[in-house]
């Protein structure tokens, strides 16, 4: 990948215009078309030479000898970096933060699911969500006996709540549940969920000296914690809508995109990347070679709850999509915000 500093201001300007022209019309870039634009004062011959230079530098490639040129991954990357720079968003710093008290008392899986559905409905693009509960910090643990003889575990974190059902041979009494909750809280408050799981065996050894039933209960808690922190990747994929996108307008291409989006390893790698936008060949999956993923972190009260990505063609209108995404996420009634992780906030009030 070549850095933008390699380009003169004239070539950089031409590349930006070429990308936007190609995104708008999906037609190979030609010097004559660009020369007809009012914002370019150079002759068609000069533009043709500049396009050739951009091709030699790896930003464009020619479809065939006598045809126009299309963008390469390097060309898209240069454009995306320019757009993000103009919006003052550094690589990996596009975040969606929810800071209200009401968010913290809701079930975290429900919060993430509601957001996923909102994004999917707004953009009609495949949405991939990777939850990240392992690093959340424990605020309180509560055990509640259920009518069926099982026990509910409710773990409150600073980002929201997680709950599940524990299965034991003998049902817990209310007194046992209260005692176990109190004992656990003295040991696990302030730990991450991963740390709680890693230390649970030692914690159980201490607690069961006073609460003999805790050994069996600990095994069930351990299984539930593993479910909470296990990497969980969910998708919303509307194949009918995909067919409406020119790059995906045949069944075989949609099948390939669906297969790639359904692959946990591919999506996990893309969502873990440092860049806010992962383009084409950078995804390292042939089925996504002409696609891009625009991703952002979902933070609740400073805790990174999930990474969320929108999948689309590499010819997608990055600038307008990011702006629209910002508008959608910054104007909900909960006053959720898109912020960068350096602490700056925008449009805090509607």
C-alpha cells in the first residue's frame, strides 16, 4: 500500500475525484469523462497522462488496453484514509457509545441485538456483530432460586447485565442463594468476566469451607461464564436486498458473499483489524475480494461490548455511509453518540 504522501496535490485531487466518479456511476474511469467535469481545468490529454501515472503507482488498473480504469485496493484505501482524516476519525477510532443509566440495567445481548436490527433496517447491508463480554468488569453477582428448582445467575457489569440459568442436583434455598451471592461478591467485584472464570476454582475452594454446597454450584457457574465470554458472532443478512446491489446481482455471487459472511474466522479477523474500513484484498478472502467492511466499536460506559461491521461492495459510497451511520446513531432518544476514543464528542444533544 502506498501512502498518500507519495502523491502530489494534483494527483491526489484527481484520485479523489476519480473514486467518487466511479462510486457514483460504476463506469470505468476515462479521461474524457473527467475532463467534462467543471471542477477539473486540465485538458483531456493531461488527465490521461495523470491517470496513467496513478495506474503505474498502483492506485488504478486498466480493465483492458483501450478501456477505462477502475480502482485498486490501494486506490480505495487512499480515498478512505482521506475521508476519515477529513472527518477527524483515526484508524480504529469510530465508536458508538451508549452512556445512559437505562442502558446499564438492560440485558447486554438484547442491547446489541436491538442495535443490529436498527443498522440492518437502515442500510440494507449485511451486518456482522462480534460480542466482547470477556473484558467487562463485574459490579455485582446475584443468585435467585427459580420455581423449577434451577437458579438464575445475574451478573451486573458497568456496561449492562448478563443472566443465565444454573443447574444443580439439589435446588438452592433462598438463604443459600443469598449466602453464595454475598460470598461471591467479596471475591469477584472488579474482576473481568475472564478473570472471574480463570480464578473460579480457587475462589470455590475458599467459599466452600463455609458453604459446602458451593462446589457443585461453582461448576455450573463456570459453564455459564464460558457461555457469556465465548466469542459470539451474529449476522443479519438479507439475500434479496443483496441482489439489488450491482456487484452482487447474481445468485452465485450472493451465495459466495453469504458463505464468507457466515465464516466465523473470516469475520472475526476483519472485525479485529485496526482499520475502521477493511477493503477488498485486505480481508484476505477471495470471496470478499471486491467487498469492504465498515466497522465500529460499540461501547457502553467505557466498556467495549461489541464490534459491528457493515459488509458491502468496495465501490460503496464510504463518505455518505459513514455520515449516515453517524446521523443514525447520534440521534436516538437515548442520545447515543459516535465518538472517537480520544474522548471527543459530537452532537451530544439532538
